[in-house]
């Protein structure tokens, strides 16, 4: 059986291959894990200049109120996410979570208010389930449409603004989480000032047939290199950002995952629109009484990377297991191994000494403040 | 005598001791290494045993003992600077020296032409 033939291709597949990408299966797609520069250099280039990522495997969904009133779509979305959607102004985007009835996380996503509809970006591995979830719960009041004819790219790094400004002069006026329609070389695009690397940057939704042309214009710029999923992972880890399926999933709640910041006061107990989302009792209960475990950053003493699912112990002999690592590897920008994992709340204070099991040894690690690398968002 | 394994190690054998490293092909596939863990001098391995570990940003990989033998020397330079393995995998980036239990076993390994055919 030819497994490769079952994999989907993004609109930028041919471009990725022509750039020398090493393609791997990821979430049902054939995706570039790295380009000839390699993960280490791609990571450092993104933090120093600008990196271009193909993230077209992610799901792009339009939610439009049947009434024509976008407030109805906002209220409908609020029935599925513990986030202030109704208070999200036009032209702004916000991080959100689909929660389950037990308070677990079904997916993390971005929601943008586009004036007459909401534009939602979800993870590739969850997009079919997310789409079904949205249709099942919102179709009475909203039209839910998956956009299958658009690419999604991210341009990230300190030079992203300058590079994109050469294509579209107005971009410098955008601040973090602003969303606008724009015309890039005759392509009808949606640009948001956001990303998942901890760097300033942009995500751009492009009609599939124009995507390669826009990317080639960006890649013509000497500051821009194509970046694969390998560096995307090390960049988001250093930025302390969760990878769905590793750091958050149906068995972790937003409070356990230290994502309380994503739940605005208006949706918490005492807020005007408190609760009303799946798992509200469990999640708001944890706001009140605390969770038993918490996602933390971990700095590793030595040079050996600590990778998931390494077990964590409170003692150097591996007798008292207290948790496990959910993401981990080498952080090229801090030139040291870094990890994230879940530990009991009592052991979650920065500076707490723990031990991670790697190949039968118990390596000292220290609970650290996230992010490992300060973010450079233009707020 | 220069020999290779299908697991992408090379062996330079001289007087019953094999200097062992990973091939240029393997180094390219692994990408920039950020961590190397070597065996202890004096430890013994059977053919195929996990003798060393290399890690790139993305993943950890094992380096196997290509034959039965005892570690008589390790290359601390690649522990201090793992990038040596990428820049000179079949020279300064060697891993360890293995005193072979049966030197004749090396005859069964791949020669350079056979290895090149294997990796295309």
C-alpha cells in the first residue's frame, strides 16, 4: 500500500518540494518538516529576520448568522467557547478553546470578528471534528462553512513587518491580533497580526490559486527563508505555547493548562455572561477551588533534551512520580533544553526542583516561568 | 579496512580496534546535532546494542554498536561540540573506539560500494 497517496497536499505543496523540503505525514497532510537550512538555522533565522510557514493544513471556517446580525453568531460561538466573543470588536482576533462537557479541551483555535461574520482557524488534526461540532451546535442559527480553497501562511519574525510592508503599505498600522482584508499582488487575502512563534508576525489566508505567487514574492526578499514544522515546534515551545494533542487535550482543563488568561472575566463566575459553555461547571469550579495539577515550564540543568512523555519525579532516585513532560526538546535561541509538563499545584512554583527520567537516569530540572523567550508582539 | 552498516555507521578497523562513527548520509538526515551521549570506556556491547545517543532539535536517535566488543576510547570533542559530527562525520566527528571480540566478524559488514548503493 502506498501510504503517501492517502495524504492530502496543501496548495503550496509543489513550492515546498521545489524549495527542497523534506516532506513528512502530519495530521493527514504531506507537510514540510524542514528545508535545506535545517531546523536549527530555520529557528534562529525566524527569531533574527523572517520565516515563512505553510500552515494551510489548518482549518479555516466561516461562521455567519442566518439573521444577518453578527451578534447572533457571537452568542452562538459563546455557547461552545469560554471566551468573550460578543465583546470582540470588528477587526480583532482572540485565542479560544472548544471545551467538552467534562471541562476538557477539544481544540484550541483563533476567532476573528470580520464584521459580517466570524473567521475561525482550527488545528489540522481536529478540523473535521471541529467542523462537525460547529455544525451540530450552531446550524440552527448560523451558516458554518469550511474554506477548502484557501491556503494559510505565517510570516514571523522581527523583519516580518518590513517585508510585508513592501507588498502592502498599510500593514505597519496593525497591532497584535488585528485582522484585515487586504489585496496582496491581486490576491484577496485576510491578514492577522498574530502567529505561534512568540515573534511579531502575520498569518495570511490566501486564495489557493494565488498562494504560490504571493509566497514567491515573499521568498524573493533576502530576509525571508521558508521554515518547516520542526522549527515551528521549537519556536512555539520556547514561546511557552501549547501544542494541541501534547500539552492540552480532552483530559486537561483550561485551568490545569494555565490558560485562565484565555477566559475573560465576563465569562467567569460573577461576569455578565458567566458560564453557558460546555464544561462550565467543572471549569468555573476549578477557578474557585483550584485544580490539582498545573502545566509548567521546565528548565533542564544539563545538555540532554527531555522529551515527552518523560516521567517527572520529586526525588533524584525516581521513587515519587509526580507528573510527566508533554513537550520538550532543545531550545535553539536559549541554547539549552526546555520542556513543559504537568505537575501537582504544590510543586508548580517557579524554582521548584524536580527530576526527569531520560534513558534510565534522573536529570535535575527546575520549574520555570513561561515563556522561555520573551515574546515580541506589537501590542 | 573501512566498513559500513545498514544502520548508517562506519568502522575504520586497525589491529582489532574499530573507530566508529555515523556516515555523512546519516549526519545529513539527522540535521544539526545539539547533544551527544557516549558510552563509558570499559563497557561492553553486543552487536546492535544501544551504544550512544544523538539528538537534533527535533528528535533523539540511537547509535548502535556495529559488532561485539569493548569501548576503549570515546571522542569527548563531539560531546563538547556536537556540530563536529555534522561538519566532519567521517573524520573528527568519530564516536568511539571498539576493541572487537572477533575481528573476523567485520568481514560480513558492507563495503563502501555496497553502502553507497544502499543509500542511493
